[in-house]
C-alpha cells in the first residue's frame, strides 16, 4: 500500500495533509525518513509520524439508513455512497443491496470476506422487513410463507411473517434472493406499498434517522460473524449426516 494512503486510511489526515507531512520529512518507515508519498509499505513495516507509531488501517464497517430513491451501486445516478462522508468512501461496497425504492438498513464495508459471510445463504442471517401492504393477511398466506414458496421453479426457504397492524406486516428472511420480499408479498396475493429493512441479524437502525449512518461496534461485527460461522458449520454437519 502507498505510504500516503496508509497514513490517510489510518486516520492521520486527508491525502493532501499526509503528503505534506511525508515531504516535510515527518514520517519514518522502519526508522528511516521517507519523503516519497508513493513509497510502498509492506505488511510488517513500522510506520511513524510526528514521532508516534501509526497503527495499520483497519477495515471499515458502517450501517446506513438508506432513503428511497438511492441505489447501492457506484454509478453516476443517486447512490448510497453520496450519503457517506468518510475518508475511505471510495473503498466501501454494499454488503447486500436494496432496490432503489426500498428503504432501510444497508451495511457498507471495506472487508470482502465479511461481505461474503453476510450474503452467503448458508450463513442463515435474518433480514427483517416492515412491509406496508394493500390487502389483509390470513392464515393460508402465513402458511405459504412459513412452509416455503416455489415460484417459477425457484424454491424459497421458509420465512416468518406476521401482521403488525392493519396494512403492515413484518417479514423475516434468511436467504436474500433477488427481489425476494416483493416476490413473496406478491405471490401470496398482497400488494406492497412501502418496504423498509429494519434489521440484519443483530444489527439494527437504532438511533439512526433516514440518510444517516454510523460505525458498527466491534461487538456487533464479532457477534454477526460468530452467528454466521456457527450456522455455516451446522449446515456442513447436517449435509454430512
């Protein structure tokens, strides 16, 4: 990794600020002053700035309350990264996308391994949605969802659905298939008007307003990794029986 990027990603300053520090001779790598911002820092190098050691950059984990009208891809159109004011924004990607018209919880990270773990169906992580609908849910509809639907020869895993109040249902899935919420709601004879993802396993929108984001705590990251790892292991054990 370039020295200027290493310092910026570690929170020393902006890219322009750290370049100035480097050129002023305020940065050492393994005890030697380095004045070239493009100097390549290796994994075990010791980097010091202003006589203090700079810890290696850590992965970034954010949760965003996505508004309607934004996409989760880095395109010229309105996208969720327009809402993020972070020095490593260009490195972030969405760990599980939401449609443009769907609101709610989106996880953004620099950690590809973490993303794979979250979106792998074998991890069986719960995604909870509030869905405003036209029509009334009945026991037969619940049974269809809870036993697992088959739509156009595609099988959907059993899910949980309940009526919160008239015109509002809560749907909890573990797969994250393409348009899964919309397809399930439509298949049981309801019409969705608004969809908000409120939870991704242990991660929630607590204390977030629409368009805002926060860093995930170390405990939140640790917990969801433990749950996903345990579920994947159980899945492999069951297949071995």
